[in-house]
């Protein structure tokens, strides 16, 4: 029996596949002409799952999916003509990056099995809706944007007033807006693969925002957190220790699992964090630096975790309640914000106008290590700030300083207990 010819041809070109639609695919001739000698990687975003075939059968399945997609468009819209990238406006192109389903970057990352950040997508959407979408720049066609248009857009953004009345130029918001727009235009050039298109932002320097120095607690103030009566539950002791003795971010603390704890070395292997931690829709994802790192596992934290598991049991996450509270087994952002404020008040720490938050614990620990002479590159590696691969031969140095800090905490707590015992004996003697 004769084999039925496919309504297309597929040819392998290097590492990709090239295809051409024939007239027998039952699509208008002009539509077939648009899909002549095209690579499968440029399929519409709706067909993201078909963009990276590994074999010829998979490539053919991708082309069949494209034909079905075009026919559906023909039925629904009366035309199967795909929206050409050449025709897309700045508004429509940048808007693609504001949702997980349509973002070209998300699709590329998913196809290459790379992690994506939900918080980044939400950040893009926030900047787009607040500052970009209503600007005249968005009405321009991507292919027609000139360097002069880009310069005028940057000027308008820098002069635009924020809610506080301050001009956007020179602020963190301005840096984020421009970073988003520049990323979008760079991705447009990469998607097209057309070297004749000139990115209007390519000769402009990206704005840089110098963050003000973060407030931090001194070593004496950090010790005050561990005085008796400040941390009133084992869970509080665990979380405070993870923040101040391991330098973990809050979204990393609550994503920690028992399998991440190396009791033998000892060390903590960090490989995940909560994305969009302040939201009810938070999901587990990669660390902020997109690669695993190690954190110190001090004796104080070890003993606190053992005690917590005795009280609440061992669950999916290390720092869990005994039973679900409001549908969750782990504390959230509100719990930490509320208790952190209480720790400050109970410890009697005078902030003197400093903005101390749970994240300040990382800066406090970094300052402590730096004051003790620990090299900055090791501090950066421990906190996940460095992108350079450096030797870990001297990682015992910050560990030793933290162990010294842990010893001071134990001594301080023992001294407080002895004072209480002495006061109790005096009272009993006077009563008798």
C-alpha cells in the first residue's frame, strides 16, 4: 500500500530542523509561503512545547501541531496569518514578559530546563503597568524604533514623578524599569536572529543605582536576642538562629528540608527557596543566585532543631508547626515580621532610627565576620552574593567565628540562669 505523502517537508540543518508547508496542507497559499524554509524554533509561543524536537519524528509532530494551530486560527478569526514579529508594537512585545505563559524568556528557560523566578515575572508586570504601558514609546513598532526614540523614552522616565513626589531618575525604580525594557529589546533581537536589526539601546549605558548602606546589629545586640525570655518557644529559637548564625534569607529558612542538613560535617546545603514569599501563592523555586550553596550549621541551631522535632515531630520542612495553623504547616512572612518586632522589644535593643528587619541578620553576620578579619570573598560565598567559583578550603574560618559566637550565646544564657537560681535561693531563704 502506497504511503500517504505529508503536507510538508522537514530537513535537519545542523542541530535544528527546517520545514516547508506544502499546498496539500489545506491552508491558503500565502500562509504556506510564510512558512517556507522556516526553523521549528520560531513556532508561535502557544506551541512552546514543540519548539525543541530531538528527532525527526518529533519535528514532524511539531509541524503537524503548527498546521492544526493555523487551521484553528482560520476558523476562529477568519485568517490563519500569524502575527509577524515585524509588526508587533513595543507595548505588545513588552507585555509578553509580564505573564508566565507568554514570556519568551520563560519558554526558553523551560525548554532548556533552567529555573525561572515567579517574583521576577511579577516585578516586570508591576513596572510595565505602573510606568511603561501608557507612554507614547509603547505605540511604536519594534522594528521602527530608533535610538532617538529610546533616548526620549529614557528622558521621560527619568523626569516622571513617583507617588512620593520624587523624580524617577536616579532611583531604584528607574533602574528596574530600564533593566526590564533593555532586556525586552535584547530578547527581541535574539528571537529574530536578524543581525540587520539594530537595538536602539545597545549604545546606551545601563543606569546603576547605588543602594544605601543597610542597617545592622552589633555583636552585643545580636547576643541580646538569645537572652532568656526573648525567644519564648523552640521554634523562635530555631528561626532566629538560622537567621543570625547561618546567614540564611527568610525564604530559604522556611524552605529548608531535613535532607538539607548535614549533621556529620556539619553544614547546611541550601538549594531551594520560596518564590514570592510575601504572597499566599508562594511556590518553591531555586535560590536567588540560581545555584546551590552551603551555610554553617552551628551547635546552637543543631540542638534547637533536635528539640523542635521532639516537640512538634519531623515534617516535610525543618521548621514546622506540630499541627497546621490556618492551613499551613510552616510560619509565613507575617509570623516572622510579628515575632521579629517582639524579639527587638524583649531584648531591649535601642534601634536609634535604624531600619532593622529580618533580612538585616545577613548584614549583621557579614559585619561580624568582617570585623573578625574574615576575607570578604568568603563572606560573599557563604551568603550567596558572589558569582565567582572560589576554593572552599578556608570556609572553616567563618565557621570558627560563628562557633565562637555560639559559645558566647551559651555562656550568656547560662549566666542568666545562674542569676535566676541565686535570686530564687535568696527569696526562699528570706521566706524561711
